[in-house]
């Protein structure tokens, strides 16, 4: 067992995280040593499960952890922010669009909203995971503890995967560049007093893979599953399939395509569900983890603060049928170019309203509800205004989050991983590591079976296959917080010229533009003696909109 013999701390000032009740005090009353906690945990594994619940609570059940602002409702908000940094996820330039900071790249400095919020949210979750990991030996043979330890390791890996892609350019070609500090259960006491330098990109990915490798090993050995460990919404927790899926994502990000393909297939094999059928995606949905497609979810209960605020939550700012910021003007719509790339035979075409503000996925009642927000002159409203009028290409992919149309949400779930992503990783990674034709065959089988019976695709080469898979990802995973990671891993830049973005957001950001990566926030550089402003990423100027 681990013999640290040091007091674990509540706050990591050097990491810029605020204190929270966690395993250090919540379950034992006072500060205790790691050895004491290990002994208690071994005799009562339920204590570890309580800590696991605390980790997943941080994903989306807390409000205002960094800012007392309506956009601060956990990782779902970060997902919306990151999607807003792409060319396919639009809203108005208005006060109702709380993600204008992200969409306009308005705050690329160390004091900006996106960097402060991302840093605090992820490192706070890392801290909670570390507190759990520190109490359980990796060689435990207690099934409940094997499961709990795997949860902490997998979530810590996920957080570092997010951080690595936002604070430095992609792994391939940038392995030796500075990334983010690595804070684990083994060094956090030292870091709290002495600080920590920016680890290299390679070192961060080594830590991510180490955590995921151990998590997969533990989940493979234990007989415990999320369903056996949680009575309510078990998909909040990491299953073996999800752990493989996370490692597939990481390898894809690293351009290690053979490994990504192997793990994507392992995730599919380990998962008991299946993709949504064509019939299932022809109605607004994507709001329930009980659906067979969902592998991993964020669950926010009716009593959680983001729900009780009424409007400071995902449904308010994403959903077209619940009352909130959307219905006062912050509708979310896709780019016209993406919409036009989806064939009429594709079941996903109806995920967005057409230019006449209609979708054949809607019931008469749903269409009538949206029609109430039409411009009475039936002309496209000014994109920069505060008007509540509906926009063409508004998303109706997401259904009603509880209650009746026009009401506040009663609770909600946000998809963190669906099995469809694994098929798309498998197709791309197979095409890049083996043959373009084999990857195209996997892609065609998936799309033809589940989305478009008329779909046909052959790849001239690996580059063409990859381009088509990414287009399918832009469609399939729209609004699920993954698109900006594709921009970064493929070094694409963000070009909104001649799309239907608001004038203030109409940019053509080139690959490797420093505005694409976040500066280390001032809350970190001010408190960490090993990271000064000279160690920071360059503070880029916000891009200048291109007049149409």
C-alpha cells in the first residue's frame, strides 16, 4: 500500500483551485494521514464510493465555481464554449449569448473568461480525483475499491486530456513544448508549497495514458460495473467501455491511429448498447442517458443549483423547447455550409430547421411553438440585435428537458460519450493506419445502416477518408463539445467566412494562430512560483471580424 505519511490538503493554491469538502475532511471529521484513510477505506469501501459521487457531482451539478455569472454551470458550459470556437456552432452577438466570449475569441489573455473557467473547473476535479486515488492502493483486490480507483484515474485522465488540447497545440510535432502542470496524489502537497512548472506535452500525455492503462486494468479485473454501483443514472460513472473510449480519443489526438482503432473496437465490444437508429434520430432527443447509444453522461438533478436557478444551465442555453436564454434570442444554429452538406436522405438533416424555419422531425405542436418566435415580416433578423426571433438552421437535435414546452427544465443530462463516436474513430483510425478503403468501408457501413440508406463513399486516399470522417463527426457530434478538439488535433484553424455567423464572429483564423490556445490564467501565474508570465503562452489579440 502507498506510504505517503503526509497530510493531504484541502486547497491547492498553486493550482488555482478553491477548497471544497472532500475525502480529507468530509468523511472523517479532521485531517488524517493517507495511511489512516487507506485503512478506513479498506474496511468500508462505501466511503470510497461517496468520494466517487463527489467527482461526478463536479461535472455539472455545481454553479458559480469560478464566476458569479450565468455561463458558469460546470463542464457542460465548457462544452458549449468550445463548440462556440468552431465554424459550425453559432448564436447572436447579444447579451443573451453568454458564450460570446468563446465565439468571438474576445478574451484570449491570461485574464480571460474561457481560460479562468476551464482551469478552475478541471483542476478542481483533478483535486477531488487525487484525494480519492491517494486512499486506495493500485494492488487492492477489493472489487468495490478497484472500481472506485478506476473512476478517479479515468476522470483525472479526462481532465488532463482536455487541458492538454487547450493550453498547447496538438501532440504531434509539439511533444517537447510546455503544456500544463501535472498535479497528482503523489506530489500535490509539495506543489501546494513550492508550485509546479509546466510539464511538456509528452509528459502530460504520458500521465494520461498511465492513468487510463491502470483504470482499464482495474475495470477488467473487477466484477463491479456502474449499474451494480449506482441506482440512479449509472452512466455517470466510467465503465470499461468508456475507459477504452477515452483511451481511443487520446490515441486519436496523438495521431497514434493503430492504437486508436484497437481501443475504439474494444469500446464497441465492451459496450452493451448500440447506435441510435434512423427512426430514433428523427425526433428531437439527446436528453436521456437511458438511450441505448449513450456510454457516459453528465446528470444534473432537479435539486442541483444549475436547475434551481431556472436559466443558468444547458437547457436554457441550448434547448429550443425549454424556457431560457434561447427563447429570448440566443438560439443555437449550425453553419449554412454544414447544413447544406447533409443530404436530404440523411436522417440528421432534420436536426436543424431549414431556411423556412421548418423540420420534418417536429410534431405539429413543436413546430407551432417555434413559429411563435418567427419574425412577423418573415425576414432574417439582424444577427447583432437582441431580438428573440428564430433563426434559420436553428438546432432541434435536442428535445425537451422535462416539463412542458416553454417551461424551465426540471433536470437534465448531457452526453459525454456516445457509441457512434467510437465507430467514427474506428473508421478514421483504420483508414490512417491500415488502408483508406477499409476505413471507408467501416464509415459507409455505419452511415448507411444508421443515418442515410443512400450513402455511398469511396476514398481516393487516407487524406480524403479523414476529411470525410471529420465531416461526419461535425454532423453527428454537433453540440457535444468535441468539435474544437478536432480543429486542434488536425491543425485546421477556424474559418467562418461566407457562413451565417454573426458579423462580430466572422473570422478566418489560420492554423497555429496563438489565439487558438489559452494563456495560463493569472490566477495560476500569480500563485505558482514556477510559472511566471515569461513562461506563459503569448497573449494574442482578438481576431478582427471580416466584413461581409
